[in-house]
C-alpha cells in the first residue's frame, strides 16, 4: 500500500513538475492568461470584502424614534409634549433636545460659530427622541407608535432608526445579489479562459498526444498534465486576485479613514478574511480544473480512433 | 495472432480502402504486407492498432475481437502491440530516453524498471549511449532505430511496422530488417508493410499481397487479397 502510494505520488509529482516546467517556458502567454483570470476573480472578491465591511459598520444599537416638531412650536409646549409622550404606553424614555440646545451643540461641533451668529432665527426645530420599550420593538408595534406620534398637530415628522437600518439592509441585499450574479458570470468567464487556453495547448501538442495514445496511454494519462495546467492557472489567478484586492485596500485605506473622521467615527477597511481567501483559492483551483477538464475531454475525444 | 475475416473498410469520404480482406498470421510468425500505394497497407495496420475500426468483417488480435473491445480497454490493448512508422513519429523536443520510455511511462512502470528497459531496448538497436541526445541530432537511420526501440521497449508480443525502410538506403534498410528478424527469432510476431519488393524476396518470408491480384506469384509464400474477391488466407 505504501509502495503504491509512493508510486502514485511519483507519477503525479512527475506530471506536476513537467507541467510547471512547460508553463514557465511559455512565460508571457501563461502570465497573460492568469492575469485575466486573476482580474475576473478579483471583482467578486472585492465586492464580498466591500459587503462585509459595510455590514459590519457600527449601527446605532437599539431602535430610537426621533420626533421633529414644527418650527413654530415653543420650547414650553415641547416640554409638555415630551411629558405626555413619556406617560404613553410602550415608551421607555424620552429626551427633549430643544432648538437652542441643538444649535449650541452644532455650533460647538461644526466650528461655524461666526456664520451662525449671523442668523437672526434659530433654524433648528425642537426634537424629542424616544426609546421604545424593548417589548414594543416589533415592526408592527413600532408602526403603531409612529402613528400615535404623527397625529399630534405640533409634530412635523417622525423618523425611526429602523428606517435607516432597513434602507442599509436593502442596499446590502442588493449588493449581495449583485455579488452572486457577478461571481457566477465571472466564474463562467474563468472556465472559458482556461478552456480556450487548454484547447490551444492540446492543439499544439497533438502529435505528442497521438503518439502517447498509440503506445497505450489512457485518456486519464493524457489528460493529467492538462488538468494540472488548469489547476495551476486557477491557483495563480486566485493569488493574483488576492494581491489586486489587497493592493486596492491599501490604496483606499487613507481616504476611508479621512471619510470616517469627517463623520466623527472610526472607519477601517478590513481585508479578505481567512475563510474568504480559502474560498477564493478553492474557487480558482476548481474553476481551473473544470475548464481544463471540459476542454481536454472535448478535444481528446477527437483524437480517438474513429468508429466504423 | 492476427486474423482478418472478410474485412472491409470504407472511409467517411467514400473511399474504399479495403474490401473483403481475409488473412491470418500465426503467433511467432513474420510476414510482409505488400501492394501498390493505396492498396490499403496502412489501413490494415491501423485496423490492427485500433486506430480505425472496420466497416465490415472481423479483426481478431490474439483471439480478441477488436470490434467488441470497449473504448476504455483500448489503451491496455495497444500496449500489446509495438508500432513502427515510416516517419518514426518521435517527439522532437524530447531526448531519446524520454521517447523510448513513453510506452513504459503510460503503463506505470517504476522508474528503475524504465531505466533498465530503455537501456536494454537502445542496446538492441545499437544506440546505447544516445539517451540524452535530441532526435534531430541523430541521422535518419538512427531516428528510425529510436522508433523501433520505442516499439519494442515494453516487449509486446506483436510488432507492426509501416514502411520502416521507406526513407532509408539499401544498407540501412537491410540493417533495420535484420533487427525485425532478430525480434522474430525471440518469439515476437512481426508484420511489416513495405513496397521494397527486393527486400521481401531476399528475406524468403511470407508475403501478404494487397491489390488487384494480378501481380504475379514470385514470392514463395504468396497470398492475394483482391477487392471484392473475398480471397482468404492460404499460406504456403
């Protein structure tokens, strides 16, 4: 058994070394092929990394409801309203941010003090932020709460954080779907590239294949170096895709951090995870193998003796 | 070893290469396959090596009906047959050793055995020491002998050759024929397609003649297969 295994390893090692040598002798053609394949694999990987980065953004925890009052509503009236809301069932806590508080806060954060001094009126409305009780946080109950708040004549608009979360979620779903479609199409592309390259390769080595089959080489034997070629192409392409995505990430890191600073939060761009890299390498190898298998099976059957 | 029974071969383009050919070749026998160009010599060899299948009739090799052989067993079947071509069909970008080793590699021989057998085969054709040479560095006669070494390296019981002396001068041709006779002496069944009639006559071996059949009866062992005539094998 050990001898058989050693034999098997020798045989496959031989094919692998021969294939690698063959590829390295045609450096330019090989490089171009794996570069195109690498680009095709890089796009879905980049999308996946983007989706994961966006979905891991620090979203406000818990669901809050912001009630924007109409500009003409006085601060005193706002306080009364806040007290009324606080007594309503399903509401855990209420915070009033008065127009003057908001302005002061804005003045401090934005650095636009002098410009704001030029304003005669405070353009900001009074806002009441409400935290619902956890047990009322279902979408239907939240909707009911929003209805209760919106009917007050003083209320201008009601905004729940859930709206933002839902919109972001919808965008992420769209991105994920786009990712799947892109990945499927580009996978087909990779198979086609490998298949065509192998087809040309088989064409170029037709004499060798014919002689090999004539002296009793099985289809499996003849196919082996081509399958290795496909697998090596796929592996190299996956590594190139990784390099491309990693390069793009390093290039984008600075701008992303500045963007985060501008929003007053810390944004970081995470690279591909170990699982994503594993999937990438596996996909590259499998697609390379598949393309080579399809091409070699199609081509080799044409070198068979013709049936009567 | 070889039995053709009323074999016909028509190519897809409509050309009839063989019609109703019958002959037999006993185990350990050596014979020549002769006939003018286009008489079907190459077709007979292709049918034996299963490069083609007959349109009609039966080809039995070592008792095996080739028509019934499933495709997956063809490689195994071909390993029992050594084939020598007129244009030798060597892989020009590989050294002599790799060329000769090919039948052993496809049969999964161990590296030690490959090394031993390739040297033995090259020794038999007088090319020991040329293992590392590239085929194009050799003369035409030497290239042909490398082709023969490849055909016999796995010690097949049957050796077939298509015009093996076609590109060689008389002296080299005689030398190559001498090689075939030596293999035959150690028990290999040999069938050589040739149009080198003097060589055939000098050999005194059986001649299987393809063609119209009116080509005379000079050969001591004569056999004629005429298109449409359905003539059988009648050695002696």
